[in-house]
C-alpha cells in the first residue's frame, strides 16, 4: 500500500510537471508569436560577436535580407558602426543602453542593390540570470518616409523662396521700367 501510495504521488507530480511544461511552452509560443508580429523591427543577438539569434519580419525587411539568423549583425549592416565603431561593443561591455534618432544607413539588400534608410533605434543589453550581459536586443523603426517627406518639403520651400525672389526682382524691374518710361514721356509733353 505504501508503494502504491508513493507511485500515485509520483504520477500526480509527473502530471503536474507535464501541465506546467505545457503551460510554459504555450507561454513561450505566445511570446514568440507576439515578437514576430511586433509592428517594429526587433532582433536579439548573442555573444560579443553579436550573432543574430532572433529577428522578426520587420527587422528582415529593414535589413533587406531574408536570412539573418546565425549571421553577425555587422555583416548584415555593413556600415552600422561607421561613425561610432564600438557602439554595440560598448553596450555589450557596459550594459548601458543606447538610443539613436534618425540614423542614416546604407544597406546592401539581397539583390545587391544599395539603399539608404533612416532608422530610429535602441540597443538594450540582454542580461542573463546571473546579471551579466549575454547579448543585445535591438528595436528600431524605419523613419525613411518621414525624413524624405521633410527633405521634399524643405526642397519645395527653397523652390518657393527662389520663385518669390525672382518674382520680386521682376516686379522691381517692371516698376523701374515704368518709372523711366513715365519720366521719358513727361519730358516731351512738358
């Protein structure tokens, strides 16, 4: 009877453990699906080489590459760090996050075409259970359309100002001509 009781307890414990594992797996799956549907670019890297471990479709679209998992982020974004060569390394070493606004990137996409994008992004350290930094979490938004719209507006404003100056110069020339012509006409009349 004691052995039967202990066996029943083990079966209950195993059932509880299996239920807990199913719940954990369901939560993990739900979290993964949320990350994949996140309406911004998101990637997670691991190690000091910054190897991409997870990248959602927005990040793949931003990078212009389909296959990112297992690649170093510096290989994906050729000039990711041209202005600040140790940005990712600094975040990895110090554990201090970095946020950049409207940073310009020249990206070579899968078909070899080089495109320029403007991105607002944040690099956060990913801490392990012992508190050490094990990787990075990079979240960003492609703000290229907004930057291009502002640039187009600036060009349009400059064009309006140039046309206004030309119009004012033409009006001054007309007024000068009319003044000279009226003086020339008045002289013979008088």
